[in-house]
C-alpha cells in the first residue's frame, strides 16, 4: 500500500517559505524551531532533494524547493480553508482572527473593547494589525478589517457599524492670529494640514444646507499618514485640519480646538467592518462582527 503524503511536513515547508524563516514559521505555528527544521529535513529525505540553501544569514529555495513551494502553499491554504469551514459550523467560536484596523481608531476605540470580547470568548484570539494604510485583506490574509470612509464598490462584504462625523478645526490662538474662514474657498489663504490616506488625497469636499458644493486643495507645512500626528501642531496654533470625531472630539469639548465652517460639512463617512467575500464565515469572525456592531451601535446612538 503506498504511503500517504507527509501533509504536516508539506504544510510546515509552505509556512517556512511564506515567512522566509524557520524561526518565523515556528513562531507562527507555535512549534519549536527544532520541530520545524526536522519536518523540512524529513521532507527532503523523503523527496531525495534539498529544498533550501541555508546560510547563517540567508534562506533561499533550491530549484526543487521552488517547484514544490506553489503546490505546498496551495495544500496549506486548502487545509486551512477546510478547517475554517468546519470551525464555522462549530457552536463554540475558536481560533485566530486576523484583524486590520486604522491606527488611532484601533488604539482609542477597538483596543478598549477587546478585554470584554476576549473574556466572553476565551477560545478566540485576536491578531490586531494597526495601520492607516489600506491593507489588502485577501492578499494579506486578514479575516476582517475596519474602514472609515465612504466605501467604493468592492467585492468585500461590508457591515456598517456606526456613523463617523468629521470636523474642520483650529486652535483659538490660530484663529486669533490668522482669522476665521467662513467659506471653504477661504482655506486657500490658510495653513492646512494634510492627511495621506484620504480617498481623494489633498482634496477637501464640502457641501452646505442649500446644496452648494465646494472643493478645495488646501496646503500647509505638515502632511501625515496618521491623523493624530497633527494634534501637537494643531494645539500649538500652527494650522487647520479636517479630522474625525474620535481624534478631535475631546479637544473640541474642552475648548482646545474650535470647529470652523459650521455651515459646511464634509460628506458623512461611516465605520464599516469589511470581510473577504465567500462563506460560510468562521464563527469566530461572526461573533466579533456582532460584538462590534452592538458596542459601536450603542456609541452611535449615544453620540453627541
């Protein structure tokens, strides 16, 4: 009777290729480095070919390793998909959720909610990835992400969690020194801070109650890829910024910042939970989605 393929060794080999490191694969799989090394050696002995050229500083696939890597990666993905589908049917959510969230929103809003979630679901783990950059959920292997924007057409499955108001703000000291804009077009004469990850970078869109629209391209001394990084310069009275409530809400309430252009608003955005298409979704992802919808929905209902 022919032997079954060494599926475990093939999966471990695929993970080493993905992580480009024996140590990285061991950490990702919660195995010892020795176990990972033995699995790859076992596979090499079975195939009669070396799969990696190894030095103290570099790990490179051989020709045989290169040929095997694609099939091994597909085997690993198929195995994970089969396991996820089985877990999705489980009544007790368990496993790892890889979750991509914008930096400041993740620190200020999502992280404080996690202790309650993790206590309620002790068999679920969260790998929280914090970055304002637009991650590729599917390509980077995330189970879910948070997007704070008006969502473009996409194959991703989106669930609206809450509204998200934006405010154009400045410190009282700035307004005293440079004056208060009363129309969006006045921003061209002011010092404004830019944010790299707007859906239309460098462009601010406004509309008033009468339906009049204004599009401006403000400029200034500071451009950031994280909105919170503008706060020191804002509070120092060095410019104007347009930022979401979760960053500037407290400073507005305390009087450190003032809302300007009150008769004008930027198009309303929202907080969405986005997930890759297809299904069924693992129970661990569904319970996280329901938990966040409940918690953030309460925030929306009690918003200022």
